[in-house]
């Protein structure tokens, strides 16, 4: 790690806070938060950082990613120690890509800033851990929001992922602004994967509101997901282990036909 | 979290140690390691846990996953506090799936054991963070090892992933036992993605031996990867930002044709 103590220039760290629990924030992220002068992010994530003297918290609305990234870059260029906070991991449908979009289209001097990305526990891996190991074999990760891509592309990817027999993790399955997109995704999945395929809904993992549900595509309904839900669909080999309490779900490491 | 202090029954935690740096181990993982009586895992991962009185470290060889899982389950059933350690995240091509395979095929009583999985910083997300944000849009994650699946299936998945225009993260690209598999994968990728597609090699991320390389499929050679290398191939939209020092690489959040 850089020696912050001797560094009088500004810097920008783009960090992941994990899915919610304090105990899932890595020590390297806690360390830069302790040295920051400014924390920037979507309001509910910024509010996860306790106020302290010398720290300014800049909360902004959702869908303001580029403006937020530019604000952070300007402050770092002005010599401030800036942390952009994302939930989960900053590189997975979060502020990482937005920051580099802003760097590429922004002031040439921004390219030479001290910018670092620090990974976090992604919602997908936290959800998978709570359920067992449903992503234990090849998988894909798709953002179901059609804010930034067409529905045709989402549907194409779902069909190809099913053909590849990937397990699938879905971010942003459902919002009030587009209530029917997830219903359509479930239709495509039922058609391509069959009604008995396992589907899992992991909501607000590691927070007091956590809830988990394991069912099949036949029984899945759009209202089982909201914007705090991470959805996982198993591959054709994903299995459920019955037990007292919630079942375990896992995808075996081997596929049929593999050498012994 | 369970109250370990009052719990006299055994338990099993399957945890991720992250890619190598101590500062990327989550506090919840450090906490269970401090309470464990036994740590089980592949030798180099077990050696990351410092010895202490009251802790027995059980290192085993690679490819011994099921036997190792059964050993851990037996000890937990005997009332011991057991941690299985994986590098990265336990749910991504690591011990998570092996443990549940052993549970399903093992003693019925094992299903009622206190088993928990604790996520870690996966190699893929750590590598992505070091490079910028190459997994900032839809992506897939494929284990290139043909130990547990056929080469035909690997090649099929590579072709479908290319058609879906996913960014791709590859685990286990290359080993001495199968030197030509990665060469074949590069051929398939060149054919499906074209020679100018970006490819990144991230070796031993967050350790003193860390090295990063950003190049194109045209210039990629099999010897750029070994078993400690995480390989990322960009989507058709993945971009490189030139600057003094290593370039940033990111995949934009939007695709062409998306609503503004």
C-alpha cells in the first residue's frame, strides 16, 4: 500500500463495502476510510460510513454515477483524499466502470491521479455463500436492468447462457420503473432451462432484513425479487440437499463425461 | 453470528482467505479462525494461518478435495471447531462445492451439522480491481481446467460466451499436466473475438510476486499464464486508457442502442 502519511497529494480510492455486514468489510477498505477527507457515493452507501471530524460525506442520487465520479476526481485533483463507496464490489455493476468512463472523457490530468480500486465482497458471492455453493462451477453474471442496454441484448444473453449451461447470477432484477422486465426474463428462462430448474432469491444478504428462498422456475413469480434481491439460477446440474431448516444448494464441480 | 462462546457442539466454517494479502481477509473470517480448533485445506493455504496453541493445521494435497471435506465433516461431527480454508472465495472453483458434495453423499447426520460458508475476495474481483474495471458489465467465469469437465464443453462455453459478448474471467488457465489446453483456448478466442480483443494476465494479485499484463489476443501466448494467473478477456466494448505507467482497462456500463 502507498504510504499515505508521507503523501501530500490527493488520491481516489474506489472501494467495495460488501453486502451490508460490517464484518465483511476488508481491513484495507477500513484503513482508507479512516484516512479519507471525503466520502462520495449513493446516499444509502455513504450513510454506512459513520460521521467524524475531518470527513465530509457527499451523498448523491442513484443514476448520478458519472457526475459523482467527476466530483470525486475533481476533489482528488485538488489534493483531497477521496473514497468512492459502492455496495458489494466496486467492479461489478457499480462505481468502478463509471470512474474510468469519467477519467477517459475528462481532464487529461485525471489520468495521472493516484487512483486505486479495492475489491469488496460482492452480493453474488455473499448470496452464494448463504445458499451453499450454487456458483461452484462455471457461471455468468448479468445485470437485468435495461437502463443501459436493450432488452433484446438481455434476452440474447439469457438464451446463450442457458445454452452454455452456466449457473447465472442476476443483479437488479426488478424496479418500479420497469416491473415487467423480470417477468419476461423468467419466461425466457422457463423456456430455455425447463420448469424444474432451481432458482434462488437472496434479499439483503448479511443485513437484519436478510431473506432467502429456494424454489423452481415453475414456482417462481416476479414479486419474489425487488431491487435488494440477488437472483441465482442453477445450471442443469445444480442440486438441493434437503435437511431440517433451509436446504443447501450447490453446483457440483464435475460434469458428465469428464475424465475420472 | 452464532454465539460461539456458548456453543459446545462442533461446527464447520468454509471460508475464503482472499487472493493473498492479509488486508483482504474479512473480519468475520479472522474471527472464526481465532476460535477454530482445526484448520483444513490445501497445504499453501493452510500455511497462511499462523500456528498457535490449541490449533491443529491439517494440510493436504491438491485434488484431494472430497477426502479433505470428509475429514473436516467428521471432525465437526466429533465436536471440533473446524475451518476449511480456500484461497479467494470458497464458492468459486474452491472447497464450497466439494463440501456439499461430501455432505450429500456422506453420513445423514452431517446434514444437520452447523455448516457455514463465509465469502472471500475472489481472485477474479481482485484482478479486476488492479486492472481497473474490466468486469464492469455482464461477464462469465470459466474454469479452464479439464480435470473435471471435457475439453469439448470448455470450447462450447468459450464460443457461446463470445457470442453473448461477455467479458470473461478464466481460472486455472494452465498447468504442467495439460500444457496445450490454454493454447487451444486462445485459438478459439482469437477465432471468435478477433485479434484486437483485449486480454489481461493477473498473476499472484496482492502478493509480493504480483504481476499484471495487458495485451491483445493477437499478441497473447500461452506462456503468459501459469496456475497462479487469473486471465480476463474483455468484451467487444472493453477499453484501455493510456497513461504514464500501466494502462487502466474497463468495460463501459452501457451498450450501443440503449435508451438514453
